[in-house]
C-alpha cells in the first residue's frame, strides 16, 4: 500500500487528525492576531489564504450572476477570464513554493508534524488536478458563450460544478494548512523556520 493511501482524503475529511492538532490546541485561532510571532511569515500566509478565499468567492459569484441572467456573456467573459487566470496561476505558484521550500523546512524543524505536511502535499496534488479540470471546463465554457443557449447552459453548469468542487477542496485545505502552519510559526518564530 502506498503511504499516501493512508492519508486522510481532502474531499472527505473534516479537519486534521487529532495527533496533528497539538499546536493548534496550544495556539487556537482566536489567539493568533495578538501573538508576537504573527507578523512576518504568519501574517503573509494568512493574507495569501484570504486572497484565495476571496478570489474563489468572486469566481463563484460571477458564475452565479451569469447563470441567473444578471450578467451577459460578453460582460461575464471580460470579468471572469483574467480573474480565473490570476487565481489558477497564483494557487499553482503558492503550492510550488510551499512544497519545494517551506514544507521540507517545517517538517525538519518539527518532525512530529511530518505526516501533516505529507497530507498537505497530497492535497496539493489533488488540487492541482482540480485546477487543470477547472481550467479545461472554464475554457470550454468561455468557448460555448458564442454558441446557442443550450450549449451555454450546459457548459455553465459543468463549470459551476468544477468550481464548486475546487472551492470546497481549497477551503478545507486552507483551514487545515493554517491549523498546522500558523501555530508552528507562532511556536518557533520566523527565524527558526527560514523566513527571515
């Protein structure tokens, strides 16, 4: 059995396994903003994640506006395409930096959390697949905007489903990543974690 087969699946889990929650229990979310180590790396992480949540919500809202007739096809395409491209590109870049730089450092500094970083890495692979599917269905949808109403409706529904799946996966992943990483940064500080 592959080691990743034993990791909790992003689409079915409701949070991190209990054995990985010892730091978030020591540093619960409601204490983060007042902690002396929240500035710097922790603050940057939270801001990036908030941006991803906001962009995901914007994309979800724009597709709903189109499907409900509040936006016409040309207006939707002008609004949607650049935001989707930015969202997908930023997510991909953020995950690459985490996987190649931060997660290996964090796992060496706090070895008891290594399995947590394996979970987050596995999430990135699943999210990457969802990003590719999202881009494919978005492109098909944008192309369908020049077709008949049935083709537009079918493509809009297909994209809305892919977007909903991606946003749900991302929400779970961002929460779990914050529960693992922010308390670690608060515990160790930026300097020990390579964020100087």
